[in-house]
């Protein structure tokens, strides 16, 4: 008979209980499974992984292809080009503003040395096909001045030498002519110069030749740029009915109150017509830096 081979137990198998026999069989199975696992192929066994403290496994980044490199270079070139355009535009605007400042200083010095009594309102009213205040150079003589670039030179003719006639000198300031405009609502305080041509609007707000003087019955027409040469009338659109406009003729002040605001085509010349009431008409380009229309603000003299 078989005997249970365990330490300190010499009983025969027949003397063991059923539970003890099942325990012996289960122990034998565990021993066999352990022996089989130990004798198994090395590829089926687990291998221990040791991670040293302070070190992490690095993930390999996928390598970038030549297409990704080309796209990256194109994006960098586009960004650099945009930055260059912005810098060039800022430089041009700064140059225009410096030219305005120099023109204003020259005008102020000329006013100190000039003793003229000519009245700009006595000059004949100009006849043109477009309103003043444009930020683009006039292409023909029928367009009003006020451009942000000088007029183009005449093209060369075949066999004929064509020379452009020199512009007529603007009327000089008289004792009743406007010399300064102040609009407190939008922070405007600029000198007024006679004429509204290309050179005149570099120096400030232009008083149209032939229009009335401050305080007189009729239409006093004042023009200015909104995006070049100091951006005199940049915020003119923000004016509301009831806002005050102060126009000075020397040391005398005239107050006007805004009554209307319109956006018209450059060829809408009805705003230049004279009126029975004493009013001032302010004209500038619209919209800002687009300049396809004109913004017109009409104010009436406050008694």
C-alpha cells in the first residue's frame, strides 16, 4: 500500500480521509505545474524589467519628411513677408506725417512774414467734377486735389514736347479768412490754409477758394484728409447732431453747430452750392483708407 510521503506522517493511504487525499492531489498538481513552468521555453517566460530611478524611457519622435520641411519654410517666408509689408507701410505713413509737420512749420513761418489783405472769399468759386478731400492723386485736371500722392506727370507725346503748366498760386489769407478750426468732440485743432489743392492740404484744413468767410451768410467749405498728412478729419464720422465746431478768423471766434451728416459720391457737387444761411461744410474721404466716397458734415452758425 502507498503511504503519504509527508514529514512526520507514516500513515497508509487507506487511513487518510477524503479531504486529506484531495489536498495531497492538489499539492502534487501545483508541484507539477511549477516544474513544467520552470522547464518551459525561455521565450514563453516573463523577463524582469528594471527601471533605474530618475530615468524615464524616451519616446522616439517621428522624423519629419521633406514635404513638412518645405511647408515650414513657406510659412516662415510668408510671415517674414507680412512683417516686411507692415514695416514698409508704417515707414511710408511716418514719412507722410513728417512732411505734413514740415509743411505746417513752413506755413506758420510764412504767415509771420506775410502782410497781405487779400480776401480768399473774393476769389471765384472753382468748377470741378469731383468733391475735394480725396486720398488719391487726380488723374485729370477736372478732378479736385486732395490726394495722398502727387499728380502723375504727363505722358511723353510723339514728336511734341508737352510741359505741364505751373499751378496757380493760392489766394493769400485776408483779415476775415479762417485761420484755425477746433472740434472739441473729436479732438481736432488744426490751422486752416487758403485753397484745397494737393500742396495746401498737406499743411492742414483747406478753405475752398470762392466760399464765404466765417460768420458770413453762405457756405464756407473746408476740406481735409482722413488717412494721410496728419489724418486731420480721421474721426469726423464720430460727430453727432448738436456737436460744436469752432472756426477762428485771426483772434475772432465763430461757433457752428452740427445739423446733418451725409455720405455722397465724389461727383455730388450739390454740397458746394452757396446757401442763404451761414453754414460750414466739412468734407473728407470715406471709408477710412478706402476713399470711394465722401463724408460731408454740415453745421450752422450759432447766433
